């Protein structure tokens, strides 16, 4: 039972503890399982259903909170169709597939998406126009955006795309700002300021909103940033996008940069200018950095489906959605999350890792006897929420999935009983023994066909 549209995690848990709703929402296999003789798997003296406070002590809320709730709305900006495609291993999918990905983003309530670089090629330009027309014609809630260098011709091409589809496009114009980049490119600050002014002015003169993107902001000198930011603001930029382009940041560093930028804006009277955070995952910290940046004041955080992007990738939009929902920052229906990740990853030529959080094949799958026993006992007391959380920090049903119990070398009676009941068979001792014998002799989780073969062999 996925959460209702607009449900927060807190509301969701309360709803799922309503027993009348619980039983009606149970899958047929679970309803069948409830007909078991309870003595086979658990004691008959079942205590009343506990409250959340009784069953979970949440150390995340004790002491210093690494991700304090932001006082502002936090939006998501999906870059799968731009930064994701820039992965050296990615495919650039046909535009019809891109349209499908955008529709799934919209189902997840993602507020904005980068749909490409129109200046890169004619194909990119045509795809951008087609995607934005679809967003307009189907009345999707996504704000379309495009990226370009701080080069007037790049910005002009975005404006031409906007004119072609009759819809405003948010322009994200980027330039490297760190000392190391300046040395590598043989740039000086005067050149950067000149390009910044020209590019931002080119966008605002067309009446389009412009976000000024400083690549490698996290390694940039604050005195340089002050001058670059001021140049962009002078020309009408409505957003500053702070970047951890090479995955250098830690959560503390991300928060420090965001707070410094907000103080800079407030001190100069630009309270209404939005701050974005864009981060990469080279140190494995992209998700934590994005949450930290949002807590510190970033109003929009960037991500891609399953984190696909340059080198080792970006913050993952899907993981941001799950964590922001669990933290109570957003109210969202996440039932389309699995489809979004599956469609986007396949389109870009990637497989979703088996052990990937929330949407990976093994995220809610177990063949371990201890785990299976706890999950089944919770289901037998009529508490699907308890079953969904006893061995999972993310409730499977919140994203339209369910707990799965299979058989392997670490399995016990509960696994076998569940499997038999789920396949419409009486869980008598010979069948249980046959399944467990096959499972214990294997070095992995056994397949359904192997389970059926074990039962057939036991009868011969």
C-alpha cells in the first residue's frame, strides 16, 4: 500500500497501523498465510500492536542532528538527461525514451529538470524542443532547464530553443571558478568576470531566468567568488548554483559554503536569490553532502537517476527522494520510484545494482532464517507495517514494493513454510524437510525451479 499522494512519512506510518486498512491492503499470499496454525511459527499469546515509540528508539533525533530540518522548501532538480548522459559509459537515448523519463519524474513530483545542452548539436537542440513541448502540452509540473557554457552563443541557442517551443527555459550557465581550474586553463579572474557578465546578460536580455553556475565552487577562493557572484547578480541572475564538481566536499564543507553564500547574498540585499547545490560522488559523500547543503540553506538540490554521471556519478535523485521523505522534509507519493530508476538506467545503458538502496533487486529480499522468522511473525499479528520495518530502514510498501522471503543455505522453517503457503501447498514436514535440504546443500539462494525439483525428488 503506497502512501497517498502528499502523505508524509509520519502520516504514512499512522495510516499503516490502522488494522482495518492493513488487512484489506494485504496481498493474497499474506492473507492465505494468516490461515496457518500459528503454533508452527510463533507463540499463540500475541501482545497488542505497539506504537512507533515502543518499537523504535531513534538515535537520529538525539543530540546533534547532522541534517536539521530546513526552514525552507527544498526542491529537486534532475540532471539525468544532461549530466547523466555525460557519463563516459552512458548512452544518449532516443527522444521518445527521454519523454517517458520526464513523465516518471513528474509522477515523483520532481520540480525541475535539465533537458540538455541545445548548443552541443542539432540533435540536442531538437530533443530539447521536443521535450519542452511535451512538458507544456501534457501540463507536467516540471520546470524545464538547459545548461550552457558562459559563452554568448551557448546562451543564445537556449533562447532560440525557448522561442521554438514557446515556453520559458531556465538557463544554467557555468564556468570554472577554482584556482586550480584557472591555472589549468590559463585564465585570470578578469576574463571570468567578463564571460560571466556577457553570458548572464545574454540570457536576462531575452527575459529568461538565469542561474549562474560556478564549477568547483567548493575549492574556490571566497574573494574570487564574491566578484564572480556580484558580476552575475549585477546582470540579473536569480540563482547561484554551488558545485562540488569533483566530489571534494564533506557534509561540513557543503554546509559551510552554503551558509557563506547565503550570508553574502543577505548582506548585499539579495535575499530572494535562490541557492542550488550540485554535487558529485567521488568520495561517496554526494547524498550526505546534498542533504547537508539543503539543511544549511540550499533551496534546490541536484541529482540523477541512481547517481549516473561524470566519473563515479552524482547525488542520486532517488536516494534524495527517499531520505527527504523519511526525514519529513517532503510529502510525496514514491510509488513510481522503481520504474523511474529502471527506465532511466536502462535508457542510459546501466543496470541497477542488485544491492542498490530501495530499488535494487535485493533491497527487500531475504533468505536468512532469522530475518524471515521476524518478518513472518510480524505479518501474522496483522501488522504489515511492523513486518515492513523490522528488518528494513526503508518501508518497502512506501515505494510500491514488498518484503520477499526465499530459500538459501541460511534459511529456516519459516522460509520453507512461507514458500509452500505462497505456492498453495500444505506446509507438512516432508515438504519442509525437502526444501530445507535443497537449500542447505546450495551455496546460494535457490530458484523457484530448484524448489519445485526438490519437492518432486522427495516424492520419488
